[in-house]
């Protein structure tokens, strides 16, 4: 089920809210669990069992790790948990990728399994992994209530497209949390904002990307318009989803960590990744990079650690070479920045640092969105003026004019300008009053416009569902 | 304290909004047809376990929630307004407005579709017409974009290239150019079609080329039907002024009979009851039909015409009735062209006219 669907907004959500707030606290997790299972079942009827099986596995492994703590068996059960989770993820997500490559290398003709990717499997697998690892490390207490653990894994606000909520983040709130008008109001405000980012900006920019892809009249400028549109599309799509998840979590009393922090204002690629999909970055840092030794090792091992982490980051995003190249592409720039580029970026004017980051990111997302490396190379060639195409043409002009306002709104919205302006306006007494009174009015107006777009539109996929 | 009050107010308003919307969705009485979009609306699915598990019921329910959303047309209008006036997008679902005239982007030219159309016509010609004495003509009706797209900054297909491709690929028919007879004012503002009272020069050009101009009086009485909300009115979801259908009639047209081979019924040339139907343009020859025969008892000589056509032919053909004793209209979107030989006698035909709009030629897979 999509957050940005009529079925979610005006059927599922009102019913869940009524039930959730009608029952006593001790039943609230149960209501959330049932609602979350239905939410997942609605989109993935069969794979609901897979998610439950993964949860059962984590639950049992957690108990066993705790039961045999301080013995070698604790580690055995940890390894068993990690291997089980990764095998499930590997089987459903990567089998056909490996078969394809084996076929290419050996000229074998092993038939593809053509397994449909269970929605959100990458997210909930990483969450269950974080649980058992944290229990093993003693950073989280074992959860003896299956309902609570299952509620954590299946919690519908963050189930299918993140952010990757660590067990330790919500451990206490699974047991006890507060519900208040403040949580509800702030949560819904965030939810509607995220919904607006998704429906009004991301979807519209996604249309432009599709138009570009279908066009036979591309130009040099159109390639760059596409790169800009896709960067903004993926940002508003994913950060919008994170906003919705964080907002809904807050409505139900959970405080999820932030997942984005205006990544496009970064002055280096390293900073970009501290601001982009933060829950994934910190997950790889804490569960892969640091266990490998992080940067407190020899340069060669640190080099290896960086490559491993970014190979895995790319591979996590999808079973395709484009994603692996995308991840290693970032590894290259991170290494360059560490060796010498970082010092250079610190010396040059800020505007040049921003241009450098935006250029690197634009190229990266063109690779990310390409249907194979051939298309990625072709697209980058178009952006670098290596194709026999006009610099500019009437079609480019039309779509620039048609999507110009949305692109400008997207650019401005991807910076903290609006947030700072609102904060500054709030320091004025009249401004604070206007914002206080105007907030619910704007929220209702926004949800009406979003509903209008949903009712009329058909272009509505979430990009991160495929991960 | 102020924030606490605000949070209570926000919670109350948001909670009430979602509750009201939920109740409206649940209590909304399903509608069968959208008159504005001229299509059937999805209904609540019949649930079965097998179709729930394979996702079919869920997809159907999603369609249902969209199609049966309360005040759906109002919400579509809000979207269109925001898209044009806030985001300043040039089109909404490919629909755009220039000086009050609505059109739909038809872009770019698809040469393979033009080839498909040519192959389709060639197959008809070879199978049914090559061995007859019929004189065969073809003509192309430009869609509205031809007149308004490019000069207003909208992408437009290369119409000259389409005509050049047709002319170079068709040597067995005579091309009758009618494009210079038309201008944007000859079309309805809210519909894709031309207005019959504005195409007398088109009829004149065609009749002259086919050698029946001297049979046509061009003396008509104008009659009007209003309000006419064309196909783009509903699609645009904008508040637009309706058009008026003006149809031209005389005693020859009124005494002509139309036989529909699908329904096996006789109908008038202008089927006025259709004006209150889903598509008021259906007043012309009762709308979409695979195979019609118009008999003209007042014809001055026995002369037969076959028109291969799309919906533009419906309003054009009545203007040619005086020139023929019998006109057969064939729309191969609704009848397989291979079957024509068994139902149509091509041996007695004098003139054959293939007349299609650029929009159909550019999306010609509908031709069968």
C-alpha cells in the first residue's frame, strides 16, 4: 500500500487511527502489528509470510543469543542469524543477478528464477540484523515479547521504504511511549509535508524524467535538465517518504531519527553522504565499516574497507552493475577527497565546492537511473556533449517552460532557505501569529491539492520500493 | 500554552478532515459512468481469496477508490487549476488551452505509424479495389495542433513530413489536399472535431477533385444544438464555455436513409437523440460505426462512393450526399479489413475516398 494513495489516506489510515486511539495502551502495539501486517499484505500478500518468518527467526535468534550470552554459542547464534537473514535477502534479491553473470562468464544457460522482489525486504532485513547484532553486542536488551519485536519489524510507517529504524532507537518506545496533541499535530504536519514533496514535486519531476527518456528529440541542455530533474525527483521521493514515515511514527508516539539533512548544500561528497539517507550510511558505518577496522588501520586496509562498504552500499540499492558502479563511483570520490581533494575543496571558494558536489551527484544519479551500463554511458556522453545532438531545441524549451516552476520550487525546496525564512518570520510577533493561525489552513489546503493530484494522476510509484 | 492550544486545534481539524473524508468515501454511492471523461468507472470488486492473493482484487480496489472518489470532478478541476496557475505547466495530461481553444498534444511524428497506416490502406486497395474501375483518393485532416501548437510554443509533429511520407509511399491514390481549406476557427473549441458549418470549402475541394462538384447545391438550412461540451471539456477539467453544434440540412439529406449493418437499423443522417448521450458529436451519422450505407433517393444519377474514414468523416459525408446515390462508410477500427469483401460490393463503386485525421494516422494500430 502506498502512503500516496486514496486507499491509504482515506480508508486505511482513518480506521487505524480510530482503532489505535480507542484501545488501551496495552493493546496499542497489537493494533499496530495487525494494521502493519494488513498494510504489507495489501501490497505483498504472499511475502507477508516471508516477513513474518524473518521476524520469527530474529526473535528466536535474539532469545538464543541472550540465553547463551558469554558462551561461544552466543556468537554461533549471531552468525546463524546474520547468515539466515542475508541468505533470504540474497535469494530473493540477488539470485537472478548471479545467474545472469554466471551465464555471461561461463556461457552456461542456467534459467533465471524470476523471483519477484519482496517490497521492503532490504529495509526490514537490515532492521532485523541491527536487532540481533545489537543484542549480541549488549547494546540492546533482548525483546521477549514477540508482539513488540514484530511491531518493530512490521511497523507500517517505516516498513517498506525506511528510514532504517534501529531497534535501539525505538526499544524504549515499544514498551512505553506518550501520545499527545503535540505528537499528533507535529507528526501530521510532517506527514502532509512529506506527502506534498512526494505527490506534487517528486511525481511531477518523475514525469519529466519519463518524458526525457521517451523523447527522440534530445539536446545537450535536455540531458542536463533530466539530470537535475532526476536528482530532485529521487530526493523528494525518498526524503518525502522519510518525512511521512517520521511523521506517522510521531503520531503513534515513536521518534524515528532523521534520514535527510539538505544533502544538496554539501561542499564535499563525504558531507553529502552524511546528509543523504543517513540511516543507511550509519548502518553500514556501525555494522560493516567499523567492524572491519574503519580508518584506524593501515592505508591499504582502510582503502579496502572503503571499497567494501561502498560496493555493498551500491549492491544494497539493486541487483545490477549500475548500482555497484554507482557505489564504487562514490568510493572513488571519497578516497580522492581523503587523499588530496578534501584539502583542495577547503581552500577553493564555496561556490566551486558546491558545483563540484552537484556535478558528481548529477552524474551519479544518471548512472543510478540508467537501465544498464550502456545507457549510463550514453547518458553521461549526452551530458558531456559527446553525442551528435543539438545544444538546444524547441522540445527542450517547451519542457523547460512547462516544468520550470516545479524545477525552481524543487531547487529552493532542496535547500534550507524556506525553513530558515519560516524560522526568521516566527521571531517576529506578527509572523509567529500568522504562522500559528495559518499552519492548519495551509495543511488542509495542501492535503486537498494532494488529493486532487492523486485522484487525477496515475504516475505514483515510489522509487525506493525496488530496494 | 499557545502551542498547546494550537496543537489541539490542528489535531481536531486534521482528525476531523480525515474522518469526514473517510465517511464520504465509504458512504459515497458508486457511479456507473463519468460523463465528463466519457468512460465507465471502476466498481467495487467482487472479492475472492485467489484474486486477493494474486493482487487482482487489490488493483481493482485501487481503481475503485480513484474512480469513485467523492467530488471527483471537483478534485480534478482543482488539480488542473493548480497545474496551470500555480505550477504554470503548459499542459495538464497533454491537454492545453490556447485562446480558449482546447487541444491535446499529438507529438512526435511516428513514421512507423504512418507506414502502418499506408500498409493497411495498400492491403485494402490490393484486395478490394485494384481490379475495379473505381477512382481512389485520399485526404488527411489536420488535428488542431497543426494550427496552434508550434506558434504557441507547444511541441508539434512535423505535418509536412507526414504528408511527404504519405505522398511518397502512395502512388495508387490521388491525394486531395484540404489542409489549406482549414483554420483553427473551423474546429470546436472544446472538442477535437471540426464544425460542419465551417467545412463547406473542404467539401467543395473534395467534390471538385472527385468530379461531383456540379451535383452539389451547397444550399443548406443551419440548425443548432447547444450546449455542446466536447471531449476535451471533460478531459481538461477546466471551466470552459461550451460550443454549439451547427448542422447543415436540406431535403436531400433529410430524405436520405442510413442503414447501420451492425445494428441492422435505419437511422437519420442527423440522429438528434444522440445529442443527449455520452458524446453529442454522435448526432452525425449516429457516431462510431463500422459499416454504414447512405441511400439518396433524390440522386440525379447512379453514382457510388465508398469512404474509409474516422469520426471526421461523420460530419463531412452528409455534405457530399447530393453527389451520390449511395455512399458506403467504412471504419476499419471497428471491422476487420479482410472481412470487407464478404459484406461490401466493391465492383460497382465509382469513387473511393480514404480520409483520416493526422491523429489517427500517427496512432494507426487501431486500424485493423
